[in-house]
C-alpha cells in the first residue's frame, strides 16, 4: 500500500471504531481543488478502494461507495458506518499497533488503554447478534438481500430517495451481525430470524425477551410533586388500570412476530 492508502486505511478503521464518517477521493487536501476521475477510471478506482479496505482491515469492513459529480468531474465518496465488532485495525500492523481512533477531527493511534476499552465494547453482544444453529445457503442469502432491497424501495417516498437506495450483500449482512460465518457455513442470527416482514429463512417460532411499549399517560399512575415538595401519587381506578393492562397485552401481541409466543 502507498503512504496515501495507508493513511486512508487508518482513517477507515478510526471511523469504524467511532461514530463513522466519509472519505472523499478526487479532492486535494488543503486546497480543496476538485481533481476528479475520468469516466473510464472511476469504476476501476471504486473497485480498488473497496478491495483495499476489505483486504487490509480486520475485522472486515464493507464500505458504502457512491459517485458524485462536481463541475463535471466525478469524485468518489466512501462512507464508513460505526462498527459493531470493535476494535478495528490495520491487519498488517496488528491489533495493538494498527488500531486508530478519531480525536478532534484527526486520526490518532489508539493507546493501549483505549484498545482495551474497544475490546470491551466489541464483546458486548446483544441477543439479536447471537447466531443460530441453522445454516443458510448462498441462494437464500441472495433472496433475503433482494427482499430487503425491494422493501426499502417501497418505503422510499420519492423517486430521488429510491434512486439512492443501494443493494446489500452477504458481506454487509456479516458486518451488521445479521449473518455469522463459522466453519465455512453461514448462520443467521436472532436479528435476522426476528424479521417478521421478510421471513427469510423459514422462521416458525420466535421469542420476545424484552420490549418497550408506549401507552397513553392517562391510563397510567401519575407521580407529581406538591407545593411542600412531598411526592404524591394519584392512582388509577381499577377499571382504568385494567384497561391499561389490556392495551399493553394488545400492543405485545401486535408487535410479536409469532402470535403463539405470547403468554
């Protein structure tokens, strides 16, 4: 990798270890002069950038790349989303020397204590990220990605919004922890299996471990402060409380993928 590519790689892992960010290729640093790329080379550059990021970073980072035109010149915008498998680092440099973070708009080498913090953040797995024993084929993954794309198109409110929607692939599902690769096989996670609209991998049963439901305030006990600053509580009547519980039960049933899982 050239010095410029190494710098870009450092910034990529720093974005993944933080709040994400964008890299712009085709604009000179400092002067902000738009040099751009020709139509003949822009797609070749996009492939080269994608491969460089995917091959040089660990864990794998799949960027979102788009082409924009400024004054008739094509520039490449690379978006890196916040990663969930922290710490991200330059593979050739190792985890302790190749981990970078963003500090006040600059890319800095992460100190040892910060690397340890990132490791702790990366091990904080949720229920949705846990893999299942079931395996899925390449064809099933492709079908699921196509369903996600079609569903996104339906949600697009304008033609411009729909044109900006990009298809996702297997690598992005792996990055989003919707898919896990183990021993050469692909396993869906709970996050994928809970997709009630997609039903991608023949889901029959699912279980809700935790949920937050918003109910009208008038149906719940209200806690307030009197003038003497002593807490007072106005309790609901028996009929109102029963109504609130009934509404809560209805909300749970409507929001659970499998109605049979409600007890």
